[in-house]
C-alpha cells in the first residue's frame, strides 16, 4: 500500500469530511479456494481521516474522478450464497437463488463438452458471478467494458503472468435476466461459448485473430445442438441468399455489439467448421494452438499455420470459406 500523490483529491476529501484526509492505494490479493490456481489482485483507494482520536476509513472512492475507482467484489453488493459443482463455483445473492442453480447446471454440462474438443489440459473449474443489478454487472465486468444488459454472459480475467503465461482471476459473469430470455439451446450455446474462452485463454495471444478466437468458441458451443447450419447462421444465411457474401474473414471491429456482429460470429464459426470438416477437429485445435504460440505477427502466424495444416495460405482459405458459405447457406 502507498499514499497517492493526488493532492487535489485529498483536498476535496478534507473538505467533504471536514477534517484532514489522506488517500492510500491498497492492493487486495485473494484467491477462490479450489478454483484459482494463483491469487489475483485489485486496487482499492481508501480515504483515511481522524475521528474521535482514531484513524478510520471514511470512503473507498476518493479518486473516482481521476480514474482511481476502487474495485468491488460480489460481496460488496450484499449477502452471498453459492452453488458448488464438480466443475463450478457460482456466487450470487439470495434474490437469484434459482438462477444460481440453473447456471451451475449449465456450467456443469458445458465443462465436459468443452474438454471433449479442447482437451483436459485446463483447470476445468469455472468461477461464476451472478450479479443482481446493472450496477453490480458493470462493476464485475469492469467499468471500461462495453457490457450491456442484453449480454447474457461474459468470460474475463484479470491478466496473464508475463513469466509463466498463467491466466489469473478468470471469471464467468452471467446476467440472469438476459440468460432467462434465451431458449434452452440458446443458454447452452452461450455458456459453452464463454467456458471455451476460459479453457483456451492460455493459448490465446495477440497473434490469435479474432475470427479464430470467436469462431472456435462458437464451434464448440454449436456441437451436438441439432440445429441445421442455416438456422444457427440465420443472419448470415439471409445475407448470402441476397447475394451479399463477405469478401474477407471477419475483422475485429465486425464483432462489436450491433451492426453485423451476428454475421461476424456466424462467419467465424463456419470458418472453423470448414477447417474441422477438411482436416479434422484435432487439426482445428492444432491451428488454434499453433497461431497463439507463434512469435510472428498475427497475419504471418495465421498464414504459416494454415499452410502447415491445410496446405494453403490465408488468401486461398478465404476463397474456400466464401465458397463454403454459399454452399451451406444459399439453399
């Protein structure tokens, strides 16, 4: 912990509380037992003042205006209850007790399904937080996140150890209201998609193209759902039938909420499905790992991995993918 050098904030705090105040930055380290392999940490900004001869904490938002917002855990939003399973630890509040059980069951079904594709070399333990309000959802997803109330689930982490590559603070944030609006198949797909992101996080790097990251998660999520391709990719199918076939694999900006986001996810899924159909599911996993492990720039890493696995570069694969979209979706 250390005293901040934001003197203006301390002046404001002193005026607010009517006495001299100092603001200290504190690093909170914690670990969820049986889930987190290593501790994670978050910053808190505490305002200290003297009161009746004692030093007390009077606020934890002393630097909010300067970007020093104290992190809030789920325990800061009321009494917690939990649901535990072999692969899950679900934290939430009493007002969503039934939702916590449903989320636990969904994660328990998703974890082995993800392992069946990706393999078992991940923790296979998922920590889930189920917020009870929009304020808590924003706090858990991160204030800089573009999370919306329409988003049903989001996988995130607090960072990556630069020496070991270990991902720490992995969490699945579930919006119970948005999840409840989905069909049973929709809930299964969403939870599997996000658990896949948790499983493959260590193999996902700056070299990993967004279409491969999201497409692979969609590939796992759509396994054995029984949905026809044209139903699972309905938005893109409508475009293709109108003659609007994408000219290139989805770019990162295409996945932004709204606009062509649905088409981007569907196109990315079909790109990964094409790799698996041509070379096998294990080859798709190999492609993902190879690209993420490369020390080259993203475009070169992808091109090299495609040449090793499919014996063709990105340009040729893109042409094959466009033809595949037409064959699968135009009927």
